[in-house]
């Protein structure tokens, strides 16, 4: 984790003292990187092709792979450390809110199925994608990541966009 943070072990102990302090510091930076990567998907509120959505998930998954060590530590510590748990919940709440806004904008624009609950979809999609990234994307080789990216795109595409014209 110290290597992932880009600090020397001596610097780690000088400034952080423990893993919780370092993770707290890294959680904000990781969240910001993920939000920037997620914008490739979430900014497409006027619709896009399936290929464009797949490319946006490639960007998101690459960002996750870059921070996979930190994310695994955050997830593991979130159940044992109240501060890290609060950071993780806040991170996930930010993503759920961003996905919900994307869905609502898409529903208003007629490119996302409007008969489905934006709130419920946002919660499920966000947690599904986070868990999939941790369990599948993080340890995968490049070839497997491509297959997972295609599968994740299919799930999101069919859930949100494929039936938007019929609103079914």
C-alpha cells in the first residue's frame, strides 16, 4: 500500500503513523480519480452508441485497476475502521448520486427507460459495478478485462438504454 501511495516507508510513518491515516488520505484522491474516469460514461446524457459506452467502461475499469490495491484495502478496512468505513460509504454515496443524476437526465432526454426507478437502478448498478471491479476486474489480465468490459456494457446497456424508445 505504501508503494501504491507513492511514498517511502519512512515518510509513511512520519506523516501517517498507521494504515488508517494513509487510507483516509488516499480515499479522497482515489474517489476523485474514479469520478473523473466515470465522467466518460456519466456525461453521455444525450445518448451514445453501445461502442461509446463500452469505451467509457474501459476508461472506468482502467482507473480501478490503477488503484486496485488501495481499493481492496479500503473495502477490507471499511468493516473494521469507522473512519475508513465512513470514507467508503461517502465514496459510494457520491457514485450512487452521480449515477442517479445520469439516469434522471437520460430519462428526461428520452434515452433511458423512464418507467424504472432512477434511485433503485443507481444503487444496484453502482454496487454491482464496484463489486465486479474488485472481484473480477482488479485481478484479471487484459484479455479477461476486455470480456468483462463487454459483459458490463451489455448489462448497463440493456438495463438503461436498449428499450428507451419503448420505455419498457
